[in-house]
C-alpha cells in the first residue's frame, strides 16, 4: 500500500512547507518504522511538490496513522501554506524494473 499527496504551495512558502513536511514525516516514521516517506519537488514548477509513502501493511494502518493527533496537527500546519492539495491511498497494480 502507498499514500501520496500532490501539493501546490503558496508562492514564497516552499522552504517552510518542505521543513514542515519533514517534521511531520519524521514523527510518523517513529511510529511506523517500516514505512518510507519521500518528498519530491517539481523541477518545472517550484510551487508543486509530490509526497509518497511506501510500505504500509494495509488500509487500516494508514487510517490509524492519519487519525493520530500528531499527523492531524502536522497536516493543519501544512494546509495553511497551500493553494491546493490532494491526498490518495494507492494499491500497486503493475511494476516494471
């Protein structure tokens, strides 16, 4: 299982967003050590970020993570820096290596 987010950050808040995302991911990683959290910055659009978390066991674990006060506080802080955002829970259907 995977989770992702597409984030459009308010102009001038990109560094602050990345810092806040890192803080939230660090806290989540302590609770869910088998999950890998990554943040990507769009080289062609400095306001666009993509986050990806891999290694979730199941949807219940994802919901448990999203229901923690630390996650909710982190998301609330990040949303104040955004023009828009979209989160998704994903299941792998194909992979090529």
